[in-house]
């Protein structure tokens, strides 16, 4: 048995901001994917995944009992499949900010949800919000608190524009340029990031008045501008605003940036060779980079492997 593939995602803009109603833009990233599977001779990682799925099934049984109006599953078949060794076979790195649990949630919903909303329907805003709410409840099993965006992106495999908490839409992004020198890329920090502790640091900081003011007047302002610039293909403004965003993050989100990257981050701002930002909740995993000249960025970051995700 092997189910359909569900892809990883990248939140280009909006990490942390969307908790406070900033705009966000999330795109599918097809380099990584995962699928539900059964094997005759499961590997160690398959057995581990199966154990995690057993706990997830119990969680879903409770969710269905508590909120039957939200979502119901074919729990009997799901329980049988898990008991007979089903697991999630995934190349998506965990704790890297590219949506490993999101792809799993999407796969389970796709296969076992009753009356599911499908990609083929006319995806009204109501339907998108309903899916996001369902996915948010399902993914909370992994993160403690989830926006539901990662599974939504993985499930639909289309770019999603977040205007605010209750206003999301499927969107088109400008076609990639094969000739351009600019790029969005990922750097592997070499450290696994844990989402929950990073989110609790952020929630703790939110109690501080100065931090809240900075979020509104700087972080959200530049995030919203970047989303608009990106969608309208305004590359010049995009890089001006990304530079400002990179500065704000370095000054105010230090705990989310692995220590050995503080100088690398500053170097990008000083030289304009590249600008770095968080990919997901930070604390490790991938770091997202933006550059107007990929060759320059590669030279400047020659100690790191760059994975290009989008070309300007």
C-alpha cells in the first residue's frame, strides 16, 4: 500500500506575525514529500512513525468525540490500518520549518475524513477557513498550538495568501524567471528546531509592551509590505523591505536565530549580498535567504550549502 504524495511547504513571509494578524504567504515546496505506507519488513523509522500514529489516532478519536460537527473520520479503518503497521514515509526533515507534521495531517485527512473538502471543488473562502480550522485542531497534537496553515498548504499544494486570521485565499505567484540572478534560498543550520519552545518564548515576549509596539510598527509593517511586493513582482521594493525585516528580526528575535548565525545574518545586512529571515519558528532547521545576485550570495556564504527554492 502507498498513498498519494503530500509536499513540504515554505512560509515565505509571516512567521510569528500571523499569530498577531499580519499578512503571510506560503508556497508548496516539492523537493520534500511524504506518503502513508505499509511494508512487510518495516524499518526502525517506520516502526517509530507507526507508534506516533497510534497516539495520533487516540487524539483524533477524542477530537471527533468532542467536536463531531467539526470533522469525523472513518476511525475503524484508520485504527485497522495503523494496527497493521501503517506509517508515514517522509523525506521532509522534522524540526526544519518546512512542514513535516503538516504533510502527515494532510495525508490522514485525505484518506480517512468523512465528507472531506477536496481540491477539485470551488474553494470559497468559507471552505478554506473550514479546512484551516480542521487542520489547526488536528495539528495541535504535534505543536500544542497550530494555525493549520502547513497542512492546508500541503493538502492543496497551491500558494496561500493570508490576509488575516479569518481571511485566507488561494493565490498565484509571479512565474519564476529562468534568466534572473535573484533567488530565494534555504540554508541548513544543522540544528533541529523545536516549534513549541520558540512559540512560548514569543508568547512570553508578547506580554511586554515594547515588544508588542515593535511588532506592529516594524515587524508586521515590513512583513505585509514584503507579501505585497512579492505578489506584484516589485523586486526592488521587495529587497528594500526584506532588508528592514531582516534587521528587525536580528534585533528582536535573537533566541530564534542559532548563535553561530548572528554574525552571518549581520554580514548580509552590511554587504547587501543577501538578507536572512526565519523559516518557520526558528531555533534551528532552515534559515531563509533572499538575494539579488545568487553568485554573490554563494560566494559570501561559501561555507554553507544553499538550496534554491525560487528564482527572480
